[in-house]
C-alpha cells in the first residue's frame, strides 16, 4: 500500500502542474481613468516600473482603425493651381484672326464657313454639310462645331468583373475601409468602443467582438454616470488561450494622441519642429466625455472672426499667406497614446492575467530634474534663440503613471485592477468555437468511364 502511495503522488502532482490544452474564451475589457488632479494625491507615481510583460505583442485594433494593406496607393495629385492658371492665360493670350468669322475653325474653307453661317438651321437639324475638304459623315451645329456621336453605352462591356451580392457587399466594404488612415500616427483621438460591425463566419484566429456580444455595457454606463471616472476603452475579443510561452500580449491603446507635441520620453519636440498652435494644445484628458458626438468648431464659425480681425488691421499690417500648391505628403510624428496597456493572459490549470499599463498626463517639470543631455535639448518656449532654461523655470512634460499587476483568476468572474489614477475591469468567459462551414460538394467530372458491357 505504501509503495502505491509513493507512485501515485508524483503522478497526481504532475497532472496538476501540466499545462492544460488550449481552449477558446471571450475576453472583455474596460479601461478607465479617474477625473482627479494627480498633484492632489500624496503618492510617489514616478517610482521605477515593475517587471514588464515579457511576451510578443498582438494588435487586434489595426484592422478596425486602419486601412487594409492591400488598398491601392492614393492617386497622384491634380496639377497645381498655378499650372492651370498658366494654361488659361496662354489660351487667352493667343492672337485672334479678325478675318476668321465667329463660330468657324481655321480648317474650314471660306465656302464651308459661309455655308455654316448662312444655313444654321440645316446644321442644327443634323443635315450633312458638303464640301471637298470636309470629312464625310461629320455633322456640325449652328456655331460650326462638330457634333459628337452619341456613345451607345449598352454596347460597351464593363471592365468591372461580375460579382455576387455577397462579393459586391464585401467589395464595397473594402473600398470604405480604404478611406481610413494608413498609420496610427495620423489619428488624434481613439473611439471608446472598439466594436466592428460584423465578426468572421467561423473561428479561426483571434478577432474583436461586435457591440451586441459585449456584456459589460452596464458597468461602463455606471462609470460614466458616476462622474468620477472616464471610460476610455471598451472592447472584447475571442481567442484560443494556451500556455504562457505560446500566448502573445494583447496591445491596448486608448485616449488622445500626444505625439504631435510630446515624444515617447515625455519631453516636448524641439521648437524648430513644433508649430505655435501645437504649443497651445490643452490636455483634455481630464474632461469627462460621453459616447455622443463631440462638439467641434466648424470652418463657417471661424471664418467671420478671422475676417473681422483682418479688417480691423491696417492694410500694411495684414499678412497674407500663400496657398501651398504642391501637395507634399504630411510627415506625422510617432503616436504617443494617453493610455497604453499590455494584457497577457494564459492558461495553466488556472487562468492567469499579467498587466502592464501606463497613463499619461501633461504637466510641467522643473529643469532641476533633468540630466545634462536632456537639459541641453529643452528650450524656453518664449525664447527664439538656443538659450537654456533657468533653474527657476519649468518646462512642459508628459508624465507617466504605471500599473503592473499579476493575478490568478477564474472564468466568468469580473476582476478589477485598481490604481489611484486609472483602472481596468476584465471578464474572461468560456466559449465554444464555431467550426468552419462545410463546403458544398464539388460536381463530379462528366467524363466518367462507361461500364463495360
């Protein structure tokens, strides 16, 4: 009996620590921030970051936010306005032959020109104008211009291939997606709900959930109604969860893009690369927002104010800006998102969640905290020369607030990851994957050997 006990114990222990087989789950996440001034909190947020997630990153949002990779390149820009104006001036500058009657062309002989002027009704009626130098079969209007033959559209074959209704719908969706930005750097604000309109027909790889499949909408609404929290991201996905070394970390991004003003290390871009308008950007990350459409100032509202200010200035003081005629590609600065997270989930008897989140808030920092290399790169915003900032001044800075946690969880339970500045709600639900639909049987070849008689 004792021998059996010693044999069974290692087998039982091995079965408990052995990695479980991969299973499908639905993961739903809500990221939110607290509407609170970080300077009012008596905590050290700039402590060294804990261990970061050590796993490959998987981006599920690119297909939802960006254009597909197989989209055609943009068409070449139209000719500049200056070139079109030069062409028009060249046409106007051509000398006019006073001996040539109006409504006629130089190629017509005098007899043909007189016939076109004396018999406008016949030309307008579509009768053929005769002449030795006139091309047979060409008809002219009452002004002497040739009438173009009507093109029979029915006889022309369309270059577009014939598509089924399903293929046409997918093609139109593809064309619509091609209008999206081609990189994250072009985006300035991300939507709260990352929910595509439809999901794949069967489960082959990870994909985002549509809005009707999310189950934490009530929790998100309570955060919005509470007034102390600001939902920043609500998304879900289906994924086949495996062991730790096989599972990637899901990359989450939310909020606004600070990249036009700040770099990833928190410092402002050099002044020679920054625009004056970018220096006046207000950090609206603490302003609570709803899912409704945000109010924006239209161009029609700005035009009267701009015109009034121009009229109040003397003529000598008015500065006129030339329109950029060359459509050069815009160079966007690398994106720096308000909230970023790496969410690593794996299965080994239990579900495990490892998080690495960072929230960014704009503020000001004393140059005394800078090292020598950073101090040489930071200039006073009011100075046009390369004067270094004084010790008493402060410079704009993008602060990082980090949260790294590890937790063993159970499926279907709602788990809350807390931080004084932000938080995360996660739920993992078991899911039975849908198999690939069976393909209709292919028709057999007609050429079948006849049975021997």
